[in-house]
C-alpha cells in the first residue's frame, strides 16, 4: 500500500497506487473532488456495510463507492482496511470492474 490515513472510526483508507489516485482525482473539478472526499469520510466513519446508495457490493470481495456518476472500487482487507484499487465513472464502469478483478 502506498498511502494509508488513519481515520477516527478506526477504519484505514488506503490506495493501492497513490499515483493512479492523484492522476484520477486531478482530472475532476473542485466540487466533485470535494464530494468524493466527503463520501470517503462517510465510508471511513461507517465502514463498507453502509450499503446503497453509497456502497454497492459487486461480488468476489469487490465493492463500489458511488458518488454521483463517479465510481471508486475497493476491497476490504483484514484489520479494518479499505483499499481503493480503481477509479472511474459510469461510462468506464464495466472496464474498470473487469480490470480490477484481473488485478486481484
């Protein structure tokens, strides 16, 4: 893991590739980046069982954090770790999920 931030809830949010995360986030406008940050904070506060419409279970241990049209794909690791692996939007959803499952 490249980056892990300890959050107040006891959940740890990390990114498998910080470069991929920064590149993707940098393509978004400030408003959408802020919305994503708030949803990640909510996920960290409540964990991945928060459910729809925030988190959708995709199977094979893959989950999707949903923020408007944006999708961030993660897995849950032992020790209350949420590891983000891929990022995209509705238009790239199928490809993103397929590529992520190949990485795991």
